C-alpha cells in the first residue's frame, strides 16, 4: 500500500520531501484505528489482526504541512472501525510541532469547520461521502488558523 499511495498522492514540499532528507515523515502505510489504546480495546482488536481491510478513498487534502486522504471502510462493521471522527491515511507531514502525524485529524476538522467540505456520515457515524463547497471538484484557498 505504501508505494501505491506514495506514487499516487505524495507531492514534495519544503518540509516533508525526500529532497530535504526528511523521508522518515512520509507515512502512507496505515490508517490508525485507535491511538494508544487501553488493553481492553486491544483485546477487541485481536480477532482482526492480520485481516485485510478495504478502504475507499473519499478525498485528498494537503497544505504546507501535511498530505492526507480521507477513507471509508468498505464491507466493514463497527467493531474495528477507526476511532477517529475522520478516518484517514497520513501521506506525509512536516513533523515540526504541532504538525506531526496527528495533524491530519486537524486538517479534516478545519476543512469541515470552515464549511469548505460537507461530509455525509454512514450508520457508524463515519464519513461515507464528501461534497466540496459550490459542488466543485477542487478547492484552493486559505483555512482559518489552527487552535492549539
């Protein structure tokens, strides 16, 4: 998956480009189900270890600090869906605080909070489809500042 996503979505930019020797911050290989889960959560996930998960790409977003894709689990049930409000795969981040991998969550929050995108949720309250303002295919602009 990493090479496919990297080839398809990674775009070099000043802080997360291999041309700047920063290749360790190009992720592309996972979608976090739950960050730092408790042991009881881990027990719930054990039956899913080693299983393939089909993900449908809903949208791509980037700014000067990160690149990320919003994903939807295909043929899944809620027992192993991501705990993130906006399940995603982080493509790359600048890794300059506060722009670490968790920033992908913030980017999707900012896009929805600013009304740039409208996300329709599925029965598990996870993104199922996305519409960009004015029903265009792309949006280019400046988001409001990030709250720390």
